[in-house]
C-alpha cells in the first residue's frame, strides 16, 4: 500500500470527521430564524434558566478556583505516589458518566446518603436545591481547572521559585507574587474550560438537583423540558449555549495568541 494512497485515505477520513462535527451545528443555525429565535427566547423557561445558570456557574467557578489553585500547585510540585494517587482521584470525574456522578453525589449528600443525617441535623437539605446544582457543577468542572492549572504550574522554571525563596520570600509570597502571575494564562484557560463544563452539565444535575423550574432548572435542563413541548424554545436555548461556547473559544484563542506574542 503506497504512502500516497494512505495520505489520500487519511485526508478523506479527516474530512469526513470534520463534516460530522460541523454539520449538526450548521443545521442548528440554518433551521432557525430571527423570529423563531426571539420566540424561543421569550419562552417562560428561558429567563429563569439563564439567570440560574449564570448564578450557579459563577459560584461553582469561584469555589473551583479557590480550592483548585492550591491543589494544582501542590500536584505540580508533588513527586511521590501520594501525589499521583491524588491526581488520578481528581481526574476521575472527567471519565465517569455524568449520571453516575449524580447518583454518587446523591448517595453522599442526599437525605439518605452518607452525610445526609449529619446535614439534616444541622438544618441543611442539600439535594434538589440550588446548592446541589453548584455542587454538581463543581464536581464535573473542577477537574478541568485543576488539570490545566497543574500543567501551568509545572511548566514554571523551578529556579525562579527557588531564587525567590533564597531572597527571603515566604512560601505564600512566592505563590502569590511569582507562581500565580507566571501561570496566569494557564489558570485562565483552565477556569474557562471548567466554567464551560459547568454550564453544559446535565446528567449529574438532573440526578442530584432535579429539574425544578426556577430552583434547579439550568439551561441544559430547560432545553430538555422545552423539547417536550416547544422545539423553538429548545433550539433557541441550544443556540444560546453555542454562542457562549463560540465566544469562549474566541477568548481562549485570543488569550493564547497574546501569550505567545508576549516577550519572555
């Protein structure tokens, strides 16, 4: 089999995959119209779901960054078996099905879960609440941030951190004044991916938080609900998520371009 024939076959397969990835998005766009889009946006489920999604994903991203940044820094510096075990544990939510994640959260924090009685005793009911939405989003989105942040920290020149320590800077000062600024681009990219994953979360949210309009119904759940009665609303909400995703990719590419052009 000649290399020319193999190259042709590879090009054809690559083009077929590209079409497969692009055509559904294209169909989503061409089968709509401004009137249909406006009618879908005006659907009763749209605005509450949008507000809830913005609020919960913002809270989830804040919690992810606060807890994930020091964890990622520790993982980037860890060399032993414990660090690798923690790394695998952090990455596990990325590969388990979202429905499984929802069941796991329910069995852990639900009313009859492992910590359910303890939470009930404290007067807290987590499952099927906005807090459950945030927890599900953190669970599925945080690994993306931690992985990107750890890679960003690992790429730093260790000698720079060592020099800062020899000049008398405390570990906290080295972290905040040296490591964080140098790893900023990777942290931003990781935060964006975590936010996008949280925004699109469906299965874990449905299992752990339910699909309660105005309380736990996020944009993906609103699409699922609208699809049962109004395809226009489902399509409008889907287009809204596509716009968010496209804007995110544009921002990330611009950030990457600025980072590559920045003098080192």
